[in-house]
C-alpha cells in the first residue's frame, strides 16, 4: 500500500496548518540544506575510507 494522491494532499494541508504558508518556504529551505549537508558528509566519509592499507 503506497501513498495515494488524497494522502499526500492531506499531509500537505496538515503541514500548511502547522507551519503556515509564510514559514513553509523557510522550513523547506532548511530541510534542503540539511539533506545537502548529509550527502556531503557521507561523501567525505567515503573518501576518508579510501586510504592506502599498507601503512608502516
């Protein structure tokens, strides 16, 4: 069972009621920045694990 259009519409209405239409762009911008920082952190972690294994 996935989310139907009505479920997504109901979630959108609840979010608008909680945050208001004025604060919603700021909240979504903060969420986007958080996701971007998470991806950069994971990328940095993968590059850090690529060190050579034969250290003296």
